[in-house]
């Protein structure tokens, strides 16, 4: 829409532009209600008071990859997403004055069109994108002022980058404010006024892309497009705590953007992304370059985007200051913390000496390059409309000593000076390889002298503009927030110069309270992909596994137990996977803690959601009841697996089965126990654990009821296969159910319960079978197992709850998985519904009223609907074989729970019967020692395991390492060799039967404690993938059992009891002693696997597979 020609004065044109903007905002439906007349200093609490629950879920809980996946799979409609972001953008504008236009009609029409397509098309299908106003917009009636009154209503179409994104299916929905002349590090214009910071209205959101940073900082947009010629992407991104990236110039096309001095070739600007998560940076670059913009814009020099992979640890340089202005204390603290995290992650960290590189000279060169005409074109545009010059425009045009209109020859000289400076800097970078042969990969430096500045105070550009002069790519990422307690001003500091004094005098901690503090990663020219790869590695060093969502309304690093939480003057180490801060040593962490005087310093890991139906939030009584169901299931399902051990002789007497057949049946049963869990775990995680448990019980009722009819080899083996397959959830699903319910510091205790149930059932079953056989016959030993499974079914049917819980939505209740297009009418209905369920106490901290399940809801066998990821879940456990700690845990689990006891169980019934003349009741009595052993082992593991977890973390400065649990195996170093060798001696020399009974007790102690120790190690080492890692352990365990059951009989026949059991005792000694080596070196192994692990976590989370 063109500005009417009759509007002549500056005031009339400004009023027209603002009325046009306000008219676009007035189209918002439903209307925004609940915005207070007096806006809060920090606007981050407003969305909970104004938006619906569903709108908050859409705009806050999705990463960009998750949102694109949901849109392309049609799990959520484009229109619903678009409406949610439109309303949130309007709210962001009400709080910060960030928009120049809300594209309500255009965005809704675009969304409807995309939803109507038969198939989703484009890499950005349905993604809402906001844009900086001066870059134009697609559509037939577009104007762009670039914040000049003289250009208000001036026709301007799209640009090449926007056309690319449009072709890839995006939805442009908002245009954002920029400052006068688009050359401030703040955002204020005569046309649209001042934009303020969403975290503190007294501070700037930065500039010149400050409208974008304010909008994205309030999550009113998930991805925005900014531009940068002096820091205009990076400075605003830093001030708003979001991610931003300035590419090397001529990588992304800027063809079609509007600004003064078009055609200037002394210094170039870049277009780039501003976004809420790291992944969006890479997506933006991939899509923009893949469109082959050089075919239409010949200035483009980059022909493809190739993601960079580091093959060795990074070498990073830390720029502590630029040699001119000392950063504020929060910025220095952020540098210290990130530098220490990089060191702990194995990177080489060196200092970057800027004093010898003369950054002051760089700024002097740059000011002349910006305005080769002395600023004439800008001043003429202001004069043309009678537009008053704003203070920061005056600063950049009039207060820079070198600024003047240059002759052609003077321009040549200045460009030569620019090129000489670039060459000098490149040589300095190359020289960093002199000492060790490896040059610095990236520089980590401040993106500003401090956090967001008070209004009209952004007069020092050099921390960002330096890299524009050099044309180096740079990414900004959030690190922490200003803390007046920690970031105390140094009263003794003496400023080095006038600029330094100006910055020093500006700082008082209280002024900047809660403001985001970010850092900048800089790489060589055209090493853009390497910079983004370095960002990934550095964030992993900080403990950030996936896209670190940067709305600072949610906890940042210092508030999370897995993200270097303790911010002190000494930088905290970063944590590899499996290392967590478990103990809050000084009570300074803003995280949920355990209750009780003795455990109040324990941090809850994982951090629970606010939902009372989150199993982590259940009452103690409810958790114990749920755990009892798991233990009941474990007990009753596991009993049949060892019920035949004490009745081998009567089975052989009454059937045509040989000892080898029975042992083979046991081996193949355990093989299917292990490999069957791959299938059942996928079913459970896709459709619910409760129905799997119930079906498993019922299926085993049938299998065991028919077992006595299987008296020949083929049917018997088939029955054992079915028993193993339908009983296989006991092998991995039960452990995952326990981790659903209990926190990290509690898991050792309850995994010990599970381990005791698993081990004890293996000893109780032969004992019961012996007595049952003596009174009722061998068939009843199997029929009673069928009855036990029926009892488990009834118990679990009435008492077991579903424990699947998608903890992705941390701050808001889940809504229906069925996403429907939202219309103004349905939005209003949703608003009413939301009000009926949610009653905020105030606009900054609304309290959410969560719905609770009824008893009948808990009995449902239907879990929530999820995207189909069945095959992904089945495949996932096989990745566990690539992680040495998991493979080690699997071998320790298999050897200690099945191999050592398996070689004894395969023979002890026969030995008792033939050598000692025991009847089946006597054999059964011998297994009582095993039951006593499992009780001792379970108690030892539960008690000692909990103490190890907590006490060793306290001794380790609050840090819990996964390897701490391995010390439980020290008991097995003694028990296993002693028990096996004594058993071999006892059988060979016919020692008193008590010696054999005693060995049963010893090995049972070990088999009981090993379950919690080994599985807890696997779970703790790679917690985000714990479900699939447990399954990997089970596959190894049961494959070992299959092998030993098939091999033990012929080995004994060829070598004899004494040799076999002495060899096994020696192997057991070495095997379990390896826990000491793993305890020492396990952490370094996890460090080396961290990069690959976080990639697997990213993939798993994109598929909804993480635990």
C-alpha cells in the first residue's frame, strides 16, 4: 500500500505508517486479553497470562526440527501453528514494540493453502518465519521504508532469499523493526519508535535487527531473518539470549534488500538466521545455499553447504578482551566458564592476544568503509522528509573522526588498508600452529562488552564489527544471565582509555539483572560450516545435548544439574554423558531437590515436570504400589524360567527328553528372553507398558498350562521359545519402568529390589518345584507356574498404572495429540477451556491446575497416541553395541546373573540326586540357601548402592559419576571365584553337601547385586538413551546364557567338574576385577564417545525415542 501523496509532513507520514501497522495487529483473533496496563520490567511471564495452553505448547515446546517433523507428518496443521505464532507475535509486540507489520491475512491464507496440498512439499514446509522489514516481502502489495520517513509507502517486492524460503514451503507472518539508518546497535526509529528488551524494558534488544531479537526472544518466532554489517545479527541475538549467525559475505544472497548506499563495495553486509535453537542455524544455511542462488545472483561465491566434521579435539582461542575495552564482569565470567568446559572436554584452549593485533585500528578503518560518501545519502534522506536525526545516528555519522566524503583514490587507499589488515590477521591465525602443528579452529569472544545496554548507550561496536571488517563468520549462543551477587563491579579497576571508561562507568550489576549473557564463536573466512560444527562441540562441552532452547524464562545453565550448574568465580567443569551434578554443595542451584533433612541437598535427576501425573511426581505410596506391580510381575514371570532345575530327573524319567535337551531348552529360552525384549520394548514404548505386562502374563498362562504336554524334543523346545518370547519384557521393560518412577539417587535401591526379585525367583522356583513334585508330581510344577502368572495378571490389572510419560512438555500440561486447524471460533473455545482449567495467580507466575486421573483412567490399557516410531525403537538397541560402557555392563550383567549361576544350575539338581541321594524335596531344600543369598545381595546392593551414589558424589564435589556404581562388583571379586572353585572341589571330592549349599548362597549374593550394578551403570552412563541401552545389555546377557547352557554339558563330559569349575572361578576373578579398571578409565571412555552420543541423542529425540 503506497503512502497517499497528500501526506507531506514527517508527522503525517509516521502516523500513516503506524496506523497501517496497528491495523494489521487489530486483525488478531481471538483478541489478546490479560495484558496489564502497566507492563512488567521482564515480559517473559506474559504468555502464560494471555495465551491458551495449546498456543504455549506450540510456541514453546518444539525445537525447529521437531516442529518441521510434526508439520511434514501432518501431526499438526500449518494453520494451527501459524495462528499460534501470530498471536504470540502480537503479544511480543505489545510488550516490546518489535513489529512493523503483522501479516495476519497473508499468513492464514498461506497456511490454508499448504494444509490443502495432497503432500507436504519443501524443506521448510509450514514453518513460520519472521523477517527484518528492510529486506522486503513476497506478495503483490509490499512496501518497505527501511525506517526512513522518506521511504514510507515505497513499493518494494521480495528478495532472492525470501523467494527461496517461500518455494521451500515457509509461512512469512511478521515483519520487524530496525533503527534509523539501520546503523545502530539498538533499535529506535522515528517511524516505529523504540523497541525494548523482553527481559528488561530498561535495556535495548540490540540492533539493527532488534525487532527480530525481541520477537524471537519472546518466542514469538522460531526463526527470523536478520542482516549484519557491524554486528546487527550477533549483538541483538546476544542481548535477547537467542542464537544468531553472521555468515561470510556473499554466502547468502542479499539481492533485493533495501538500504541506503546501494552498490557500496567497500564493506558488505550478510543476511543470516536468528532463532531459538541451534539446529535452526544449520537448517537456514542448508536451505539457502541448496537453492543455488548463484544462478540468479552472480555475486555469490559459495556453491554448496557441506556440514563440517571434526576428526580430533578442537583447539579454541579465548579472546578475554579486545585490547581497548574491558568486558563487564558477567561477560568475563561466561568466558571463564566456557573455557574451563572446553578444557574438561579435552579441547586445547589458548589465549587470543588482541593487543598486538590492534583492534582499535580495525575500527578506524571500518568507519571510513561504512560511509565513503561521508554519510551524505543518509543525511539527504533525513532532510528530504524533515526527519529528525536520532542520537545514535548522530554518533555514528558525526562523532567518528575519520568520517568524510572520500575521493576515488582515497577509497582505493582505504580498501588497500583493509586488505593489509586482513592479511596481517590471517597470518596471526596461521601462526597459532607453530607450537603444536594445529592452528586454532575458532575464537571464542564476547559479542559485546556486556549484556544488553541501557537505551542510547550502545556506542562501542568493536566486539562485533571487528569480524565484519575481516569478513569472518561468527555465531552467537547463550551462556548465562547477569547475577548481581556473582558479577560484582571491580572498584579498583582503572580504565585504559575514554572508551573503556565509558563502558566501565556504565556497569552496575543491578541495572543488568536477569539480562542474558552470550558469547561469540568466530572462524576463518568461508569456514562457516566449521563455526557451526564448533558451536555443537562447545555446547556439548557445556552439557547441552540437543537444541538448547533459549527462552531465558526457562532455566539456563546455572539452573540445571546437567549443564555445568554451579556458577562461581571458578568456572565449572563440563559433564560428559553419565556425569551429573547430584549434590548441591552450597545450596545455590535453582533446581528441584529431594525432600527430607538428610537429602535436601540432593538434586532431582531427571528434573520432574510440574504435572502431578508425571510418575516422578507421584506420591511415595503411589510409587511403591507401582513398583510392587513391577516386582510382582518380575517374580511370577521369572519363576518358570528356573522351575525345572530341581525336577530334571523326574522329567527325564517320564518323558523322552535327555539332559542335553533340557539344557538346550533352557539355553534357547534365555536366548528368546533376551531377543524377544527388543520387540516387546518397542511395543511398550509405542503403545504402552501396561498392556504389554498384562498380555505377557496371559500368554504365559497358556504356554505354561500346555508345557507338560511337550514331552519330546521338538515341542519342548518350541514351548521354551514361546515362554522366553512372551516373558521377555521381564528382561528390560521392568528396569525402564523403575527409571520412569524413581530419581537417579533412588534407582540403585529399587533396581536392587528388581535384582533381588529376579535372582530370588530363580532360587525359589526350584525349591517350590521340588516340594510340588514330591506332593503332586512334576506336571504340577509347571501348572503352578501358570497359576502364578494368572495371579500376577490379576494383581497388575487392578493396581498397575501406565508409566510412559513424554517429559518434553516441562511447563505445561499435555494436550491432545490430535492437532486440528484452529479457527477464530475454535481458538476462542480453547481460550474458554483453558480458563476453566488454568487460573493464573498473576501475569508473571500463573499457577496451572492439572487434571488428575481417576481410578478407571488408570485401568485403561490404551496409552496416549504417538507418532509411529515402532521400527526406530526396534533398531535403537543395536546402537548400544557401539558404546563400550554399555557392552561392558552387558557382559558383567550376563556373566554375574546367568553364567556363573548357570553353570551351577545346569548340574546341581543332578549332583544332589545322584551323588548325595537327595529326593526332589531335598534338592528343593538346597535352593533355600540361594534365597538367603539373594536377600543378602539385594540388601547389600540397595543399601550400599544408595550410599555409594550419594556419598561418593558428596566426596566428588557434588558430581556423580556413572562409574561409582561399579564398586559394588568388588564383592563379586571374592564371591565368584571362591564359590565356583569350592563347588568344583565339593563335587569332585564329594565334600559334605553343606559346602555345595554354601556355594549356592555365595553365587546368589553375587547374582542379586550384579543386576542393579550393571544395569545402573548402563543407564547412568547414557541416561537419555537408557531404554535402548538396557535392551543392549539384556541381549548380551541372554546370548551369553544361551551359549553357556548349550556348551556346559559337553564341556563337563570332556573335562570333568574340577577342571571346569576351577577354570570358571579363575575367569570370574579376572572378569569381576575388571570393574577396577573400568572405574578408573570409564569416564574418559564416555568423554571420547560424547560427540557421537549427543548425535544419537539428537536423532533419538527427533524420533521421540529418548527416555
